[in-house]
């Protein structure tokens, strides 16, 4: 848990099975008040099931799940009054306006934020009278977040809130999420974008096959697993990664998104050996570069695959 904050989520040994499939298999973690906590994992990792149990949409087979100090299984209604949920795909009444939809969702709760305040918060003032069917993808995402905030929740769940958005719309939503944290809200999100997790999250949990493989602040996760820098170039059949593992300074290798990556403790030695090897084969490593290790490297090292696989 992040230092100095009370836990608003407590999960201990959570398990949820679907027949023989162990979707969530002994997961434990805590989220502090005011924290942005990210859950990362490829499709089928178990993150969506975990969050649906926290939201009261699914029941756990075993384990303890507390949200805002309440046992979710026993106090679903009380929990739902105090949380906000933005789902990855939302079906909205196409011929209701932005204002009408927020008014409708607000009527479901005893506590609510004024509609105009929400519209301004998500920068939809010029679209307040537009039907939801006529909103752009980014505007629909902002509207879905407004609907998640209609009851002034203490804890907000965002499920891949920027998937499918262009870079400008994505950045706009990042600012909105940062604004939620600045107002004291706790945010738990899933994302398929490593840059997004590194930008927004105080801590992340990396899941695969129903287990949390690693958890912590992004910089801590990187420094714990990587002391090296990454030498990368476009993958080539003439330079198979298996043949490069023994180059000077190389501690490990990987392939991701069409690139070969050599993690090196001696970058100059590695590049010299690589170029000599390539020259002997009459081939050139294309788009050769150097970078620090990233959260993507940690994920690849833990799971053996890129996040979007």
C-alpha cells in the first residue's frame, strides 16, 4: 500500500473460478485513499474479474474483499452508493442528450453532483444538448466518466478509459483523471497502455494467469528488475536473438513489437560486438537505438509477452 494513506480497498486471497478455469487464483492487495492504482495484464489475466468482484458485479468463490471498509458481498448496495464505475464499453440511450443522461443517472442516487458541474468538469459544455449518438469517441468516453462521477464517489473504477482514442483525446482524459486525484478521489484503473500507467499511477499490479506477479511504484519495479539499458533494433532473420545473447555486456534478450532488445551492462561493448557481428554477416541493424528500461520491459520480463498480445 502507498505510504501514509488508509486502505479503501483490501483484498486477501481472492479466488474466482469458472469451471476449471482459475480466473483469479489467490490475489491479495490494498489500495490507499487518494491513490491512482493501475492493474495491468493481457487479456485473460484476471484483472477484469478482480475489478468486477470489487464493484459487486460478481461474487468471489473465496477470500476477503472490502471496499471503503465494507464487505462487498454483504453490503453491495451501500458500496455502490459510494463508488463510481466506468465500463470499457458503454451502451447509452442514443437519443438522450448529455444533460438528459446525466440527469437520469443522477436520479438513481440519494447523493448527486449538479449536472452542470459534471458537464463542465468533463469539458462537454458545448455538447450539453447533443444526443449521445452524435458524440465523438473521446466525448463519449468523457460522458461515461461523468456518469461514473454523478454520485460524487469516493472511489472510481475506470476500465481502459482511453482505449481507441486519438493521442489528443487520450491526453485530455489523463488530465481529467489527474484532476480526480487532486480532488481527493481514489482511482483504480486498467489500461493496455504502458505509457498511461507510468504517467498516471502511483502503483501498479501486473497480473497474468490469475496471479499478481509484481506490484509497486513504476520506478521501483523497473529498478528492481533492470540495472541495464536496452539496445534495440528492428528484428532481422540474419540476426536471430538466440545468437546475440553471448555478446559482450548482454545479460538478457527479448523480442517485442518487431524489435530485438538486448539488455546490456556495457552499452558500448554490446554495440561494438553487435556491429562487428552484423558486418561479418553483411547486414545492418536497422533503427538501432539505446534507451532506459521501461515498464514495458518489466511486463515482458514477467509474462514473456507484450501487454497487447
